[in-house]
């Protein structure tokens, strides 16, 4: 009777055979530490420069196109993207007035416009940049006293604020009243 080869002997024999030439791998030559250090130390002038920040797209009336997002950062990006004239200053002032008078305010950008609201109660104010004015909308503005005279929708009222035309005392009164009302939509 013929003995079967032991498993240990066959594994050892298989390991001892050289691999066929087509399957052999050739190791890359070892790199010296100096070569590695030279590659890592790229001079500053040869490093790729950071890509310049893309200019925001301005829609009609120079209204910035800012992606829909929640929080203060997209609102600040919107304000920063407004051309540097009286409109940027006015929008920054409106933002500051809302923050100062509504400590629990939530912010977002929707439909390329900043929105301000109270969590769980909805949005109470938004504004939009046009070439010659800023349209400030109070979404439940029909309930404000006095109601803004710029225009009206079903419940909304708005005012068009032109250069030098911001009545801060009246705007603060409207902001406080609007924040106390149930808002519009979900936030």
C-alpha cells in the first residue's frame, strides 16, 4: 500500500518552489531618507496656491445667489456678497437690529433672501436686495401697528427702504411686534 504524503511535507515542498517568472513581483528600490525629505520639502513658491474664493453670483438687482441653508453663516455670506454700497450697510444694520431685539432669533437663507424666525413658531421677517431699495417683509405684517405701507399680501406687509430711508425706531418696533406673533412657515 502506498502512503499518502503528509500535509506538512507537501506545504513545505510547495513553498520551496520558486514562483513562475510571470507572477514574480519586483520590489521598488529603497528610497534614501534624504530623497524622502527632499520630496516633502517643496518650496513655498512651488506649492499650489489656494483657489481664490469664487465670487457669488449676483441676480437681478444685485441680489446675491446664496444656497439655501440654516444659521447665521449663510446670512453673513449673503450680506458679504452684496455689492459694497449703502445696501450692504443697510442689510448689516437690519441683521444687527434683529439680533439686538430678538435674542432667540433663528436665521436662514431661503429663496436667495435672509429669513429670521423663532424656533417652532415660524419666520417673521425677511429681506431682499434690489438695485434701488431693500424690500423688508413682515410675514404677519397685517397685524403690526402701524402696518408697513410699502405693499401687502394676504397677511404680509412690506416696506421698501431706500438709501438713507431707514427709520430705526419704527423698524425696531415692527421687529419686536413681528417676533411676538406666530410666524409663517416652518423653521
